[in-house]
């Protein structure tokens, strides 16, 4: 098996900068591939929020000249000084573009930074130039989401005759098709790309009189993956899940596959998790019971041993099904359960949840914040974990919940359908699954879970079955490796 040189390009990675699942993936997948013997480098923006000294960043290259059409713009490249045989992380520094405390959203307006198109176009091209300056010619360039989707576009449009990339292939992973990088078409000239890429109807970047970075990446990448097999089918088959790109994806169906995300169990395991108050494992669940008591105390909720505690750690918008929860809350709390919700999102949803918290002070506690420690505590202290998503490309929280013996209640979409087995099959069931996106269907699944919770021996058996599930990165990395190996053995298509 060939040892591959893999360049991964993404806008965030744990522990340096993270807003969600992409950051979790990029914190784990590069290391899993490096453990399989590959030479892996990861390029990230050098955001102002990154604590350089704490992470051991140091200047690696004083300056990389990034072409911008009329001339060049310079970037400084930093790296983590000691990567000890694992992946090497490189950071593209540009004070105007990335020297900010936020990654994507302007805190002054609550909306995306107005120059996100320029920021991430620059980042994409800087990643390619960094590889050149290092004289490190990758076999595979693996890019993630719209923020890096212009890498294969620049590779084919501006580096097609560059021998340095002659044997290079590209893979684009879509983590969430709902975020595509849409910008005004009159900003196209800033990208230094051929005019035909913006032609109406035929241009890879053109999308209903706008520019669409993700669409261009889908058209130009050699292979496309997304983060579960079910989601790969859903985004091609329906307008709702395809978000306007279902036709483009169907055109690439032979090059599109789904690979479910993994879990870094060095971070997410109740046996070793230092962020939870009491550690535990399937043979000794006393730590889970004590973690439950402490979570209820932190939430200011009364301790009721016969009342199941449902946790949610989620973005507060309708994609995540929070509208179903709000609509069904009265019937939900008639089941005598309690609920803790952690997340941020839509301000209107924030207010609705706060109003409900006042109405149900003994049953509901809402934390409107991003709090990683509390996220771990909710996984450990809850009895059930609710994910009633409208759509869910992969989902990671249900995978964490399984390992923590916190029984997931999920809608059968995307990665949720691929990773949770409904308890109707009592031998292999790991959670409770419902099909329809309705409040009634969600409440029926929750009611089944509450009924089983009252049968403590059966519930304990279900917990232990769930905790045996293995979604470690080793299996997922092996699938990426097989894709990369297959691609590396084909003729390069970097040249037109």
C-alpha cells in the first residue's frame, strides 16, 4: 500500500478553532490517517482567537506570496512546532482577513463577515502556494465544505500547467449542504478566475445569478464525499435535502459516496473523560448516576429518580427540530420527564425557550451558550439524548450519547438513520427512532423511551448495548484511505 502525501484544507479544527462538527472531524481524521502511515499536513486559517503560545505555534515561513490577479498578497505561515510523527498543522496568517476573534460571523451585526468570499478565496489559494513553498507535492488534496471548495477550482483553472501538481487529485467532503458559500456575482472579479466559470447556466461558480463556492467545488473536485451513506442519497433525491444542488450532485453520482464520521474516544469516553464529574463504564454505572445528580443540581432542577432526564446539545434552529420540541412541550412534560438544553442560534427560539423555562421551572433548564464542558456533562448526566432533526448529514452527538449510555432518540435521517438502531428490535436496538417530521411522531418515540425507562432492568440492558457500539475513527479512516489509494492510482485530472 502506497504511503500517500495528503494535504487537508479546512476552516477549523479542534483544538485550535472550532464551531461545530467540522472542527471535531478535523481534530481527529488527520491523526487517524497519519496513524495508518500517511504523511498528512493540515492547513487552517490563523484566526485571532487561536492562542498561539498555548498551542506551540511558531513562524515556519515568513512569507508566502499568494497571486491575486494584479499582483500578490503575502501570508505568514505558522505551524505547531512538534507534531511527533502525527499530522502537521500549518496556519495561514493574514491580519486583515483572519486576525479576528470570530471565524465566520461579525459579532457587531450577527451576520456573516461581508468579506467572507475574499477571505476564503485567499485561504484556498494560500493553501496551494504553501505546499509549493514547502516543496511538498501532495498526492491527495482533501478539502472540506465551502470555505475550502475553491481549492480544486484554482487547481484546475490556475495550476493546470504546473508540474508541481501534475499527479495531484482532489476530494471534497460536504459536511452540511445547507451552507454553500453564496455571494454576489459582481464580486467575481476579485477571485482571479476565468470568466467562463461565472457564465450563466454553464459556469461552475454560477448559481441563480450568484456565486456558489460549494457548487464549484462539487463540479471541479475529482471525488466528492459526504458524512453518511444515507445523506449521500438524500441530497441527490429530494429538493429539500439537495438545497438546490441536487441536479449538480446527481451529475456526479458516480463520484459521490458517503463515509460516516467517527468519534475520538480519547476525548469522548465516560471512562476517561476529565470534563465530567464522575467517570464510569458499562460494568460500573455508579458514576453516571452521580453525574446525573450533579447535572440536575447545576440546572437547578429537583432530583426525581423516576423521571427521566432528556438532554439536548444543539444549534437552536429549525434544522435541528427544536420547533417540534417547542410545539410538543406541554404533552412532553405530561410524561413527568425533565429536560436540559444547551445551545445558541435563532434569537426568536431563544426567547421561546426562556418563556417555557419560566412556565416549567421544575422540568426545563435552558443554557443559551457554547460550553464544551457542559456539553460533556449533559452527555454523562442525561438518561436520554434527543435529536429530532429535519435533516442531519451525520451527527456526532448521537455517537457520543451511545458511548455514554445516554439513549438517543432520533429522527431517521442522514447519519442518524445510519448509526442508531430502533429498539423495536430488542436484541440489537440502541435507541429510539421515528420517521416522520412531526411532533406526533417525535412524542411517540419519546413515550416508548419513557415506558422502557420504567423497566429498569431492560433499560440497563439497553444502556450497555449502546455503550458497546464502536464508531471510532479507525473504520472511517480506512474508508477514506481506500478512496485516496484508488484515486492516486488513476491518471491525474488536474490538467484539462
